[in-house]
C-alpha cells in the first residue's frame, strides 16, 4: 500500500465514466481500506455543483467527506488559477490527475496542467483514458506533448481490459505452469480466436462513435492487448519494464492480413450522419511474424448490436494425426483453452475422453474443465486505480507501445467503402462466418 499522502483530481468529474466507473471503484477501494493515505478527491467539471452532489451522495460516507468540487473549464486558464490555490495547500502530497474527459480536450488539459505543475515539486501522476490519439501521427503528437511536461514513469495510459481478472490470468496460466509453456507455439496451436461481441449498439455515444468506429474503439486497443498477452514471449523478469518490452516486441511483429467491416442495420438513424462509412463490426485475420507463431492465424472479431455479450479468447489446438482419426473411426474435437471475460470470468479447457459406456476405441467425447476466477474486485477500474496509487505500471500502456498498436491498424483506418449491413440482434454476421469457413474453421462461441 502506498504510504505517502495523495490527492486525486478527476477532470470530467461529473461525466459518464466518472459516475459509472471511477467513483464507484474509488468508493469500494476506500470502504475496503485500500486508500488509507487518500487526502482529498477533487471533481473538476464544467457542469453544475448539483450534478456532482448527486454523484457524491452515492459514495461511502467516509469518502464523501473527502470529496470537493471545483468548477472547471479545461480550456480556460482562469480555471487553473483556481486549481493553483488548491494545490498550494497540498504540500508534499502526491497529485494524481485523471483525464476522464473528451479526447478532444486531452491536449489542452496536458498543456495547462503541465504549465501549472512547473511551479510545484509535488510528485505527480497523469492518467489518460482511451482513445489515445486517432491515428499514429496524433498519438505521437500526444506523446510528444506529454513528454514536454511529464516523464514516462508519471504517465498512466489506461486500457481497462488489462484490469480484468481473466486477462491477467492469461499471464498466470502461461508463466506459472510448465504444461502450457511447452505447447504454446506453432507446433501445437492451430489458431487463436479473440472475440468481443456486444449486445449494445452505439446508444447515446453516436456522435463520438461515428468518428471512431470499431477499429479504433476496440481493435486498436482491447483486442490487440489481448493478443499481446497471448502471443508475447515470457519476460526475463516480472517487472513493468520487461513485461512492456515484450509486449512492444510482439506488437511490432503483428500484422493484419485481411479485414472485413460491417455495420448494423439502423446505425445511420442512430447517429444521424448521412453517408457515414463508419463500421460497428470488424473481423480480421492477424499474423504474428516470429518463430513461435509462424503460420498460426489469429482471428479477431468485435461488433455491436449482436445477440449476446461475449468476450473470449479461444486457443484451438491442432487436430490429432489423420491416421489416428481412422483408427478411432471418428474425428475428435480439437482441444481448446478458452479465457472468458464476459459474461463470466472463467477458464475452460476442453479435451477428449472415452465415453463411459463405450468400447475401448470408441469415439471419445468432449469433456471440459472450468475454473471461475473469483475476484475481490468488482471492476477492472478498481485494480487499475490501485495500481496507479501504488505506482505499478505493468498494466498500463507505454508510449512506444501505444504507437506500435496504432501501427498495426493504420492501413485499415478511414476506409471509404460502405461496410456490409447486418441485422441487429444476430449472433454474428454471415460474412464473419464465411471468413473462417474458407480455411475450414469455425467460430467457438
Ligand atoms: C470501451 C468501448 O472501451 O469498451 C466501448 O469504448 C465498449 O464501445 C467497451 O462497449 C466494452 O468494455 P467491457 O468492459 O464492457 O467489455
């Protein structure tokens, strides 16, 4: 637990993310005794104080007493003069700034906070939500701006998927069990499926979403992060530097081979943008061009307005040799290791065993072992906020990593052709089924 006193400043402190995720997470962490050195929580926002009071009244009572509101306009220097008065009284404390604001305001916030903080020697951290830039160039520009005022050790770029239990368990399964490391390569693995299917459409975020689309919203970050955890080499040491070095290395060897884009029926009415070519669904075949993964395809699929929420990674192992298929007079299922993040947080391993009533060489039946990941934290944000407080950057995206992520998707951004249309509420669109069929594979959903 961090033993120095600190204060939190949430820019956009009455916004959706703050209301739905940040404050509930801070409140639970506080109630469970994780934030004993927290001095104050300041919500900085343009909205009315009453909006903020509504947020605060739902918090743990003890925490509520530490919360304050500062009327704030990210673009207006006068707001920083007010903030200055507050910071003056926080001598020696660590200051943690959380940018829970529109990405269009990131630059102003970084520049103005950076200038203000030059007058202070307090330790500081800046936490930045996604999207970090809109392409490689803008991400580089944002990195350059950050480095004018902060050092990498003070910068926490968030991808909330990395706070999920199951994602962290990929690491544990791979690197704490000898039985898996030996098979984690092209000799045993046929292909990998990474899916993030959502039931929700774009809902109230239409205006923002239309400028982003599924490639920027999900593929560039969450999907590629999951891929990196599956595909990276074991780090020499379990420390943030070595973990992030390995992720960057694997991302630099990652390339999209082919990609299709879709859009749900009724999207244009939802966002009210005529002629938009933004996608709400994307399916890609990705290669990781190194010795371990040579010719092992990674299939990534994500989309909105589908039948059910399902976030899952499935490692599909190779088939048994053909001659044994003949001996068994059947084709056993391929073994699978699957990491599910939603609807449940669990690991499933499927394998083939003799049916209880069968003959000695009867066709085996698929059997599975399931392990639910019990967590003491309800939200990925709880894990990540605690890491920020404790100064552990292992689960945050480093500057060179964010650029490597953008490099992977760059050739596929801003396509001008209209995506294929799929009906709302279907399991997956037909073109996505066909995507795998051509390689005689099918999705495990
Ligand atoms: C966000 C995306 O980063 O992740 C959303 O912007 C998406 O569009 C969400 O719905 C999915 O996260 P989770 O944790 O609900 O699977």
